[in-house]
């Protein structure tokens, strides 16, 4: 998809702040520092729209981006940041759970993992959560440029096995550095619209 416009419409923490819109939504989830902001920016051809975090775990709001006036990306705060208090983590969990399990406009969750390493226990938990609630998802294995091509398939295999991925779910290799996988990622999202 050729993105010609993208803007943040609101940062929400509770349902009455979600945009009143019927447009399809895609939520972006991943552990802190996985490369989620970079993924969003690459998909939208924008450099600094989603803030590339110097302080991981900082954003504790759901950030809604309107794209081409036809869909929303919803940036979900990154999980697994150690320096967050138990209370903050609980508030985070509640906010995410409410959004993911009740938002009718949500078409799919884009779960971003790091192709270099096996998915973390938090990644596995997030994936299991999506499966449990029957929420469609696409897995993006990013930072592909950081490993040699000859090892891509091996890393993909480990990623799939660690998540125990449903064979019906799409998993796409990606690089925000080179743009590899961008067209595939857009096609995957479009298939849910
Ligand atoms: P977030 O916390 O998940 O939003 O992660 P960021 O997008 O801020 O990325 C964390 C770090 O990884 C930054 O230094 C990025 O420049 C880097 N990064 C993210 N994606 C890629 C990628 O595909 N390739 C490379 N080489 N670096 C990346």
C-alpha cells in the first residue's frame, strides 16, 4: 500500500478515549526495544512519527495513527521492560487486555519479535493470549538485516517453534533498515480488511 498520509489522532488509556470511528484497526505489539516504532515508521514512510524510544517502556498509552484516512494503527506500549513497577505493569496489562478483547474495529494484532533471538517468554505469553481470545494475528520477525541471509531460515524455524505458531498464521521476515518484507506485511494486513 502506498501511504500518502499518516497522523496521530489520539493517545488513549481507556475506551471512552478511543476514536469514534468504524475504520479497521491493527494493533502493534512487542517487547520494549524490539523495533516496533521503527516498524511503524517504515510501514508509514515516516521517520519520526512513532517515537524511536530512547527510554524503552516509556509510552504507556495506546497511540492511534490514522493512515490514508482508511485505517488505524494502534501502537501498544512495549512489554517486558524490567524497570517498570508492579503497579504500572498491572495497569498496562489491564489497558491492553481491555482494548484487545473488546474493540470491534480491531482486525488483527501485529506481533513484532526479533528474528535474531528466540521469542522471549513475554512474546510467547502475548501470542498465547491472542490465540486464547481468538484474535487474528500476523507475526513480524524484524531486524533481519542483522543476521546473514544464510541463517534466516534457521532463525525463522526457531521463532516458529518457540511460539508454537499456528500454521494458519502468517509470519513475515522484516527489516526496518532495508524495508525488506514491507510489501508482504501490507498484503497481510490488507487480507484482514
Ligand atoms: P521499540 O522500543 O520497540 O519501539 O524499538 P525501536 O523502534 O525504538 O528500535 C530499537 C532499536 O533497534 C533502535 O536503535 C533501532 O534503530 C533498532 N532497530 C529497529 N529495527 C531495526 C531493524 O530492522 N534493523 C536494525 N539494524 N536495527 C533496528
